[in-house]
C-alpha cells in the first residue's frame, strides 16, 4: 500500500479497517505495532458473510461453489476454497488504489477531497435502553460503537440496535367489551326514560316538585264548547275539558275537586268556555247560566234515533213530543225510507232563537246527505250504505277495524258464502231489533236471537230492513271502501283495549271466541 498522507483526514480511518486477507488491522495504523493481549488471544468476530454461511449450513445444504479461481484487485488469484474477502475491505482497497493512482490532474488543479462515508445515525449504548430481559419495550440494547463497526467486531444491526417490534393491533375482544358496555348503558338510559314516563308524575307529585296541572290565572283566551250529558261527573267531564283545550291535563278538574273536597252537580247542555282556564274558573263558568248555550246540541256517533231525540230535547230545551212528531214522516225530508233511523247525522249544531223541531231535523238530515255525497255514494244506494255503515259504527272499535268489518259484511253477503253461512249473524242488529242496544252488554241474549223481527240477521238472510244507528263520516267511507281480505268472522277479545281478531275459518273463530270468554272471566262486570 502507498505511504499514508499525513494531510489526509481519512488515513487514520482507513488504517483501522481490517485487512481483507488476514482479518487483522495494519500495524502502521496503531500507535503500538504489537497487538494487545486481548486482541491476539481472542478470536476475531465472524463477518456477516460467515454468519450467513453458518445459518445456511444449519437450515439446509450449501449450494455448490464455483471452482473457478477468483482474481483479487491486485491481480492475484484467490483459491475457490478460500472465502472471498469482505466487501467492505475490497471497496476500501479499490478506493485506496484510485486515490493514489496517477491521473490527468495538474499542479494548477487541486485534487478534490474524497466524499465522506455516510452511515446511519448510531445509537449510543445504554441511551434509554434497558438490558435484555428488563423493561424497555422489548427492544435489545445496542451492542457496539463506531470503532467496533470499523474494526469488524460488530455488525451494523448490532450497533444500531434491534428492529423496533411491530405495533400490536387492538384485539377484537376489546371492541366486544366496549360494545357490551354501550349496550348496558343504553339499556339503563332507555329503562330510566320508560320508568320516568310511567311514574314521573307520581314521583313529582309525591315530593311536591311536579309541574302544576293547572294553567296560571289570567292567561285564558279564545273560545270553545264542551257538551255535558246526563250523569256526567267530575271524573268524566275532566277529560272533555282537556280535549277541548280548556284545562292543562286530563285530570286537572277532577284532581282539583278531590283535593279541595268540592261537590258539584253538572247540568246537561252545551257550554261556551275559554281555553287555558284554571279549574276554579271552569267551575265558576259552569255555574253561570249565561255560558250554557240553549240553542246548541251535540250528538255522538252510534246513537239510535230515539236516543238522539232524547239528547236534542235535553240540550235544546225542546219538548220531546215536538221532536217525535217532526221525525214521523221521513218523506218530507226526501228520505226514501220508512224511518229516519241512520239519517240524523252525529255532530255539534248551533241554532238561532225560535228554531222549530222540523228545522232542527231538516238540518241534521241535510248533513247526512252531505256526508254521503262526499263519500261518492249514488243516490239510489244511500239507504243500503247507511245500513252497512250503521252496523260498522256499532261493531268496529278502531279506525282500521272499520274497513275490516266492512269487508266481513261484504264477504258474507256474497252468494257463494250465503249458501255456506246462510246469514249475516251480527249481534248488533239482533240487539237493535230486540231493543237491547242500551243493555250495557255486547252479548246477545237467547230471547233476542229468538225474536222474530226484520233486524234479526241470525234468523233472516242478507241485510236488515234498515239502519240501526247514526253513522259518522268514517263509517260511511268504510262502507264504500272495504279493505281487501278473506275474513268471514271477527270478535273483540278485549273490551277495554278494543282488540279485535279477524279470521277466515270457523275453527280459528272458535279459538278467538275462547280468548274473549277467558278475558270476560278475568274481567267480570266489563260489558261482556
């Protein structure tokens, strides 16, 4: 090798590199030409190539070695059986030869300095890294320095440190646990809302922190009407006031009367009241005769003609005989029937002073014709539609059931079904013919079923001879538009909720009847 240039800053560095032929450092590069005892006695660390060859020998056969002798950069042959010198040593010798070889440079052109060797940033031994087996995140400590790297006693991986372990992925168990916690919390919140909705008012009332059930005095406004019928009490009138917007809650008036021990007799009639009134103000207004409208009447759906005449006489203060005479001849109102049953439309009416009984009836009949026309009923079918609608009004319990009951009636009236069943068999028509509609029970007595009258659909086929009640707009519309379905039977299995079961076979109907009978057994005196 050429003499070292004292001005060369890399001379000292290259002198420390191992000799590729001997694996030892050159003596001139040391302050002391004699190696230390530890250096001569201890074997030189194996190179990475040697370590790879050792691993291959452990894992499998070593591939064949090319017997062709290799030629080193100096022109000498290297036997095939001898391992090739380390690449770092060969590169250093080539670099040294290129550095000292003569070139076309002149004395006027300065020789460029060699580019410094770039290595990865070293990791200092012990810099925040725990010893193997200790706490340190599982990363082994660095095992050497730059001097060990250039001397061949340590590899790059040993100096830089072990590779950082991959990040652990969150296990699916954690997500499952989180989902369970969220479900439990959601259940607790939902259960709390349900309990509060059910018992919140009672809890507030017990502790005296609930919202007042009465409006504040002095905010009453507007105008509305409330109808009181015979037999009404504070418990039955209180919901009527709430529905009309008079009181703040459905129990406002009744609670006020109970809390203050008030006894009040409600007089039948239509009363003019304001909205957002206090319970005390409501009682004062009901006591005042000026708030009772003597020329107003309110009829509800499902009343018979006789029941309607009783209400009109009471609310209009009109003689019952005058009203009975006014309905005796239906032809004067253009009704093609022998009775005005079904033609007295249920609604609230206001009349002028001095109105006659005939004028009252005429207005109610006209309102029925208006409803029939709105439903698209042909004039020739008015009586038939009113018969069906009156049965629906008495039998159905919900708006959806109105259209299903209509379908059952139509299915039973089909010729093929009449041959099978023979009759309509509606309890409401039998009760009407036997004058049992006001009996307070939905069941038909044996006497009523054996009563020979044209409304007994257990005895006579087809529709009854006429309507059995006053139907409203919904019942008339349902009679014109029955929903599609195969049902031939229906029975209300819960008279409190109005739950009705519709079936298409007799066996299914018998099961529903048994369900209704069981409910009646558990709920005596409930109108069964």
